[in-house]
C-alpha cells in the first residue's frame, strides 16, 4: 500500500490533492489512518494512502484495428511525484504524468507527425496541403503530443496537440469545442471515453463551450476542480491514443487557421493576416501565438508594422525583406507588448526557427499554401 511522509506545512487536504488528485479525498486518508482529528498530523508522520480503484475506457481504435473494450478497472497511485495507473487484470504500471503545481503534467507519446504519416486516409476530407502540415507540426512542437494532458494551471485541464483547455473560472474553454467535434463525427468514441463517465459538453460555439458533469454545467472553480483529478487525466490520455480522436485533433487544429488568418481586421487597415504574412515560417509563428494567446496576434502584428515603418499596403505589396523585418519586430513585441502577449515567447520562437534551419518549413514569402480560403 502506498504511503506518504508528512512535511512542514502539510494538511490532509493538501496531501490528498498531491497524492490522490482531489482535496476532498482527505477523508479517505483520515479514515484509513484512524485520524480522529484530521488537523492534528505531525511532521515526519507516515500516512497510509488508499489505492483508488476506478473504471477506465480501453482504447478502441488503434493502428492494429478496433478493440471493443467497454471498461477496465485500474488503480491510480503516486510514487515519487509520478502518477501511475495499474489495471487490475494486468498488473503493470502505466505512467500517467508527473505532479506539478495544482495537478500533473503529461507530454504524451503520440506524435502528430507519426499520425499524419500513417493515417492520411483519415484526413482526406480535410484536404491538407503540405504547407498546412508543416505549420501545424511546427506549432504542435511547442504545444504537445496527441495524448498530452495538463491539469496544473488555472485552466483545470488541457489536452492534445494544441493544449485545448476547459477554460478558467467562469469562462468557457476550447476543449469542449474539440469534444463537440468528436461527439458529432465519432459519437461512439465520445460515449466510450467521456459520456459513460458523466462528462458531456454544453452550449458549444465555433470556438468555445462548457463542460457538464452528470447534467450540471461546470462553471466555477469548485465545479471545474474535478477535472484536475488524476482519473480524468488518464481518461483523456487514453483517448489521445485512439486514431479517431487523433484525426479529430488534426482536423480541429487546421481549422483554427480559419479563426484568425483570413479575416479582415480594422487593426490591420482592413487587410487580413493572409494578405500580409505569407511565409510558412510567419504563419507558424502566428499560429503558435494564437494557440498560446489568441487575443494578441493582430495587435502584435499591427505594432510590428508600425515599428517597421511600413503600412499594411506596403507589406502586402512587398517581398521577403519587408516580411522578415515585420517578423523580427513581431518576435520582439510578443515578448513585451501588452500584459501577457506570449508565454515563453523566446523559447517557443527558437523551436519554430529550428524548423526553418532544418528545412522543414520555408521562410520565403508566399511559401504558405492553404486550401482553407475560398
């Protein structure tokens, strides 16, 4: 049975959060250890931890074929800051993620590049161009793999190659919109991975929506806190190993370009970003910014134009030199312009630049070709 040594500043609820994935599970620890007064624990005390048994979906659509497994029972445990799931029928530990801040972090194993290379038949209707593939792969390098999951920040849970999230307290999120795509296109998969465990989506628009749990919409911090529980991280991770869920992610990822790239904007003198930044490198930088901080993309480009002493019309009629000048200023600006224009801006830009250096994307103007715009 797993155990925990009490450290300075610990409380039972804090221990329950870090080891069992939910503060409310402190009662399980108290009951198991015979604690009459849960406030009275001492530094150095060894507490026995329950090994929780929960039901999980099996992966049903794999590269080896369809596997119809409704549920399996697993035990979730924590060892040395790592969270594991152990199926009862097959006692092998499966790594779920590593404890971090309020929850856990999981990079994932299922790479978008591998999926696209092996399952293009799942994407025929999307009509992906090679440029679009190059750009979304460069962006996913900064965001995550297809089975990536994070439950540690103020978005409660984030999933997949673009880290779609549940949204902050009182706000809708982009992850319900992804699940709506799955629910519409692959309803059996949606039922298998989420609905049978009580999770559904509610009032979903083109970009965002809400989660509901057993019929109740999750809005407040208290409501959404259940999504931090390790069980949900594991359920999403299992879904990320399913090729149909992976296909839905690729579809949803490239459709994100429609959300910001082709729309005319008053911030850009009536031009669209598609009129101004046309290299694969430039579009990859814009998409990465939109995934990370969508509200800042156009304003940062507008400020970059100003600092480059160029009008939108001059950039639209310009060549490589003008675009590279604007991109240079754009990279500087998204580190400092506004309050939070970009998280880890310098590091993420270096990753995208590496795709240019390695010859995977082009920095030449007009190198980005898309089938999104009519």
